[in-house]
C-alpha cells in the first residue's frame, strides 16, 4: 500500500519485452542459414530419390544418389566439381540457383523484420549473420558430397557460399525491411538513370535470347524428342530431364546474348556458334541442345538480331534522357554510360552461365564474357547515342 502511495505519477509503464528482438542476431542467423540449406538440400534429395527409385537401370545405391543431390545443390552455387577422369564441372543451372537464392533471401527477410534492422548497417549485419554460417554449411555439404566420381572443391564451396549467402541475405534483408527503394534512391540521379537504362537494354537482349532459344527448340522439337527417347528411362526420368532443361533456360538466355551481340558462343573447345555460321561436334545429350543451330542463321533470324539490338539501344536512349536533359554532352555521356552498364551485365552473366562442363573439349562451354561485354557495350552505346541525339534535337526545336 505504501509503494502505491509513493510511486511517481508521471512514470509510464515499461514497454513489453520483445524476446525476438533481444535474441542473439548471430544465433538466429545461424538458424536461418541452416533452414535455408535444409530446405534446398531436402527438396533435391527427395527429387533425386524419386528418380532413382523409378529408374530400373540405375545401379547406384541410395547413399550415392543422396550425394548426387548434394552435388547438384553445390553445382547450383557454381562450386567446381573435380571429375575422376580429369576435368571440372562448373556450370550452374541458374534456374535452380535463383530458387535457392530466393530461399536464403526469404530467411534473411524474416530475420531482418524480427530483429528490426534499420539502415545499411542493419542490413549488412543481417547479411553477415546469415551469409557467414551459410558459407560454412556449404563447405560441410561439399565434404559430405565427395564421391569416387566427383570431388567438390572445399575452397570453391566456401567462396561460392559466401557470395550467394551474403548477397542473397543482403537483398532479402533490404526488401524485407522495405529499404531497397531507399538504397536505390540514395544513388546519384545520373548514376541511377544509367543503371536503369543499361539494365533495360540488357534485359531486352536476355528476353530475346530466351525467345530465340524456345523458338529454335520448337522448330527442332522432333530432334529434342529423339534425344530424350535415346536416353531412355520412364516417365519420371523424362520429367526430370524436362525440369533440368527448364533450369538451364537462364543459362541459354545469357549465352544466346553472345549470339545476338555477334561474338557467339562455344559448345566445346574448337566449336563456335554465331550468326555467321556454326561448327559443332559432339555435344551433351540434352534435349535443350537440339536448339543449337548447325549453320549460318537464316534471314529472319538475322533480321530479328538486328531489330533486337536497335530496340535495345533505343530503349537505353529513351530511359537515359527521360528526365528531359537538353545538354548534348550530357546526353551522349549518358548513352555511353548505359552501353557500359549493359556490357558489364552481359559479361558478368555470361561468366556465370558458362564454364567447364567436363574433361577434354567440353572444358569450354558458353560465351566469352569479355568479348560479349565489349561488343554489346559498343553496340548499345552507338545506337543509344544516335537515339539521345535525336531526342535532344527534337526537344530543343
């Protein structure tokens, strides 16, 4: 009773304790990373076990099949797999990579909201808390995935896990706390416009790459079906093959960007595919490979390539000077900058999409990053320069 009478009347009650916000960020980051790894690995193990159980020709055991699932999970992170007969497999099925990245980003977004991350410092704290344990878990998966046929690189697993884990977690934390727009708005207006213009130009080329791949695959549907039948297996095996081809579609899009830009791409050492012609020897038995041309591009394809490049440059020009910039020098500088952004994106994604696919001649697969980046940057910059000059002239008259 005395305490009630002597308590200060102006004192406000303490806010309710938020046990989630006061928990250890690193501990919860470890749990989030473990959850992300467990979801991706478990899904792949289930799929591979179903395919294994329905394939009567398989002589592998369940344990070996599980290790194959772990290797597929590592391959999606672009972890190099050293093969027993020599050579390396380091092509990531980018469709699967995007799916696993989404899982990590989702886990980081939930953690960032629960922890109340604010500002760039809070976002990067969450990214580190999730990404570092994710990288360590990737290394453990690499150790468990070793077989007599393929040996994942531990150093490569640590590096790839760090890049994927930290990058995806940072993206997820920024989006989960609605700070991504603020981060983009913090860029200088000119730089933000150049990024948008270059990204729009390259996105158009990438979409054209997917459409060109699907169109060629439709034209050569009978050859793709023959490849699938030749591999044998039941309905489940064919569905798994179809899913694998779908997961490789982003790889095809970024590789065909080299075909559209001009330098083309390689499908094995000594093999080259471009608009001017194609020289392809033995290739992997995948239905998606049926879309690869075996000669010079037809007139409609050549026309499509020209239209895509002109449209990409025009889009870059429109976005670059959409704010009504009237200075000739600034407009041309923006056009060149947009071309540089488009070329950089093309080079980076071509590097991710390609890589060694086995021993011997298959050690070279995909487009040359520096060639594609340099050529596409020049093409987009040239067309965009003409476009911004025309737009600026029309606005000044």
